[in-house]
C-alpha cells in the first residue's frame, strides 16, 4: 500500500501526494545524485577531453541541471 503524504502535487509513479517545494532531504539526495552523475560522465570522458574542455563541460552540466531535482533511476 502506498503511504500518502500531504502535498499539492501527485507523484504519478506511486500515486502519493507530494509538495512542489522539495524538502531538505530531497535536495540533499538530489545533490548527491547529481554529483554521482557527474562522476560517471567524468569517468567516461576524462581520456577523451582536455582538462580545459572537461572544466567547461562540468560548468555546463551543473548550470544546465541546477533547476532539476535528481530522484534516481526508475526500477
């Protein structure tokens, strides 16, 4: 059974109501997942790009993703 919480938005994956404003815990989890995603990108491209290009890509990644809440992979 899905535990429902108070909120003003619905998570369509679970049916649970969620608040549009993320909690501190959700923000911290998102930041951790964002860092994990960057580390994966960095591992894949570190031999392909120069240090300068990698720095530019990192700036672009964090700039582009700053308004998104990372929640993890769907199971």
